[in-house]
C-alpha cells in the first residue's frame, strides 16, 4: 500500500513506446532505480510499451559483465521490459554494439552536414578558454576536414520542446556545445548520435530520463532534423528529478548511497521493495520510506 503519491503527471495518449537505456559502464545503483521508477510507473499507468536498450556505444568503458549484472539486477528488482535485451551472451537488435551498420547508414545520410575533426579536448580548451559548464566546439576544423573525429555542423537554431514536468524548453545547441561530435577519435559513436538514431529507428515516442541530461535533448532534436527523422510532434519528453538526500532536499545523494551497487544492497539483506521504496522516497515521491514493489509503481503517478 502506497501512503501518498506525489508524482502528478499529465495525461498521455495510450499506446506510446518508451525505453530504459542503461550504459553498462558499471553496476546498477539507486540512481538507475530512480529512472526505472519513472519509466515503469509512467509507462504502466499509460499503457506504454517498455523497451530495454543497452547503450554500450562507448566500447572503451562498457563491459559485458556489467551488462549481465544489470540484467540480473533488473530481473531481481521486478523491472521487466516488454521488448529488448534479455541475455548478455546473445546478440540483440537492442544492444548498440550489435548494430553499428545502423549508425554507418545514418552517418552516410548526414554526409553533407558532417566533417572530420582533429581537435582533442585539450586543443579545444586552449583555443576557447576554460569552459564553465561544458566543452564548446568552435568549428575550427570545418574547412580543414581532417582527423579522427566526426562532427555534425550545427547552425544556430533554436530548439523548442515541451517537457511534461519542467514545461516549455528552449535550447540553442550551437551556443551550448557547438558542432556535435558523432564519432570520437577511438572510433566510438557518441551518446547523442547513437541515442538519436536508435530513438528514431525503434519508434520511441516517450522519452523519460534524468534532468541531468536535459541539455542533450535540444542536440538530439537538431540531429533528428538533419537526419530527416520524423517530426517530434508526437514525441513526449519527461526529465525526472535526481535522487536527493532525504535530510536535506537541496543536497545530492550521499556518495555512499550513490555508489552502493544493487548487488551490495542485496547482500546486506535489502529486498527489492526496500530499495524501490528508498529511491521513491529520496525522489520525493513518498512521504516516508516504505516498501514499494515494481508492479505498484503506477500508483505513485496516478
Ligand atoms: N544511457 C544513458 C544513461 O545511462 C541513458 C540516457 C537516455 O535515456 O537517453 O544514463
């Protein structure tokens, strides 16, 4: 029984498709559980389909044993997807490293808008000065068109979208990140490129993810346009809050809680309901910490 539900959420059309998209660069932790609470809660409430995608685009950091552990933890927690990766030992159309042809094709399609770039992070910082928030690319290689990186030209365009929690959003990627990196010097696809191509290809029309990557959405929309992807008219966005320390709502979660893996919580005797309840409480979705199971989540949002 859920004592109080605070995750008010506007009504959505039925029959949408959303995704849960962990990157297997480490073990599952409470931050992932927080995302899963929003994805499963909102999807189940609105009859949306859930796709489980493995975002292992960065082959320098992703490991198959992390993926296996993430899949096992999700099953243990009760987060079962309708479609997607199920077995770390088998190829899957929903694992990014298993469909690089899809990205090659998209890159071909983008050809007129891309160029090669030789600049390292250090080069960019030296030229553009220290960046307060993030690295902004100045277009230096646009006319040189040489080097191991591939970028997309990002003309100055304003991207607008509606976020179901945060309201109207306006972003200008050309001012925030400049020409977007699509493939890095190690030959790895970048997050923004892979996720945009996959969201289009996999028919995702409900995107639920953490507010820490809110600024990625404008970039993905601009990329979607130059890829000639379908309009975002029917695509819904929701950037959810991150876990906070319950003692002090302003404070991010303690390092201990953030870094403890689900496997470690489990070894300490916590049950799936304890961990989902803990994360829901720290998200402010519950008035007090209580047990919640994965199939009760829609109650937090209704
Ligand atoms: N792979 C991303 C992560 O692990 C998910 C981002 C997204 O949902 O677009 O945080």
